[in-house]
């Protein structure tokens, strides 16, 4: 092994990783990237088929985003957002408000998807206190939800594998499966309902029934609860529209974005909200309606400059129109796998694709997690030059929008090969 690999093994602890397995294997160390490709220190090339964990949109080393970061670096990298402002943060806020679902008019910055969700939770709770309804403290979240790894976000999460360990530290959440469940639990203590709109990500790329989001919006409005949309994965074109909420004409009360916000270049997140919510925090200082929350890097200039450039690429390249044929290619390629042995389900939406493997398709018997069938399939894909990660027995494809037709063909054929190998 190279000395870099040795030092990785000696000093590092990787996220969501059983380090015993990691230490038994030689790490892939990424050195450079271009477009949809990544290259490692041994010169091997890979297609980045999960967009570097769902973040990258227009490709690696995109000239416009790279240049925007360099230009900003020549001015200043970071100055505090407490008591100060900066041009990229202001420009980005205007751009976000212009593209967000109508009615979301205020932008609060943070660092990643988890912190954007923490902001949404705390804003919702304090909103009701500021509105003299302090009894509204309960949050409803859905089964299999994933909203991040900080404790508030974990409290909302519904994936036992990730979240059960931390239960002693979490606040109580009302957990429901669907709208019927929600209707049974509603009362005047409800602060907000939290949802990953249209599709649950880390819960296994599960699509909500069409119309559910719209129904949920109406339900929240009727019952005085806030609607929090977690667009961390779905935002910025991933579902084929700029935001998933657009598919059903929904404006949430709070919306969290991160991941694709900077095109996959830098950690930056935002929680968008309405004038109604913003207004509830206005008052004399002595009323203590202030939102006492923020991070050292809130409104970071480099991140905001990258995000402004990212959104400019959407406009100038007409990304949403241009990616349509790629969405169609992904859909058709995945549908062609539906009848393959052990393929139990195929799911897709925009540039999101997933194939779920079952031990027995006829009885829907899953592979035990300990078989690590998804991980094995992704290891096979890696050997063939395609990088992605599974969710349990589900293999996820979420390529950058700049992926070319031949690259996507390659990803799909490698996936088919890998499935054949691991189910054999
Ligand atoms: C829907 C959703 N919300 C929140 C998060 C957490 O984002 P981050 O990993 O940037 O903290 C994720 C991450 O996968 C996500 O998919």
C-alpha cells in the first residue's frame, strides 16, 4: 500500500463505515475529477454514479464554479455573519428566493443538511412560542425518514439501524406512516410535520404516492401546523424540477436545502421560510423573540460564491431542460432490469434511480442485512470503474446531470453485471 493509504488506516475514522472492514481493504484515494469522472492516486478512473453522495450537479471542476471560488478567494474567504453581511450571501439569498416555491422569501444559512434541519426545527418551535401558542411543541415525522445526523435531525429520523442507538438523547416525535396515521394523531400540540417531499432518500429511495404532498399541505394549513420540507436531497433539479415541492405546487412553511446548493463544491446549507414566520421573530430586543442560533461559518463567502455560480449555470446552460433525456435514459435503463433475477423493485424519479434486490422476489423475502448484498454489488461496480453506495439491499444511482450518454450506458451495464455476480 502507498504511504497515503497506510496513513489513512492509521489516522482516520470514516463516516457510516465499519472501520474493521475498512482497515482490511485498500482505500480508494481520490486525487482529481472532471465532469462525471473521478480519478484515484493510482490513475484509475471511475464514473461518480452517486454524485459524491448526492451533492455534485454539473460535474467536477466545472470552469464557472471553480472560477467563482478562485475569484472569491482573491477577495476574502470568510468573515462572520454575526453583525456583518457580505455580497455573495446577499446575491445568493436573492437568487434562492427567486427560484424557491412562491412565498418562501427569507433565507437563513447554515453548513449542511443536518444543520439546515436543526434550524427548521428550532424556528418552528420558537415561532409558536413567539405567537403565544407555547403548547405547540410536537413534531410529526414519517416512518423511514432521514433528516441528518445531529440530534434534532436524528430525533426526526425513523431508520432504526442509524437512529435507535441514540434514543436516550432524542426528543419524542410522533411517528406516522401515512396521511391516515397523521389524521389520527393530530391535536393542538402539533408544531410541525416534517417530510422529504416526493421521495424518501436514505430510507431506501421510496416514492410517496402522487398527491400526498399536496394533501399534507392542505392538512397542515387546516390544522394550524407548519409544514417543513426537507429538500436536502431533492433540491436543485434532482427530481427533474428545481424543487420537489414544485411537482405538486406546494409551498412549505420551512424548506431545508444543502447538498446540491453549491453544485457539490463546498459545505453550505439554507433554511428558507415565509414572511409570516420571519415576522413572528420581530420585536423589541427586550421581548426576546430573537432567533438565537448560528454557526461560525454561517453565510461563508466561498460557499455562497460557489452557490451563486451553480445557480447561474442552471440558467445559462438550461440544465433542467438539457437533463431530461438523461432522466429518460436512466428510467429506461433501470426499467430494463426489472425482470432480472432477484430484482424485486426498481424506482426512479428525475436523476434518482434505485434497484432493490430480494432473496426471493415472489415472496418479497429480503436478503438479510448481514449478507451485505448491496455493498457487494457496489464493490463489484467499483472494480468495473463505477462508484456508488447502497442503502441496505438497494443500489442507488444518482449521477451528476452532466453525465454523458455513453457514461450512463456504462453505469447501467456495470450495474446489471454487478447484480448478476452478487446474486449468483
Ligand atoms: C433528506 C436529507 N436530509 C438531510 C440530510 C443530511 O444532510 P447532511 O449529510 O449534509 O448533513 C440528508 C443526507 O443525506 C438527506 O438525504
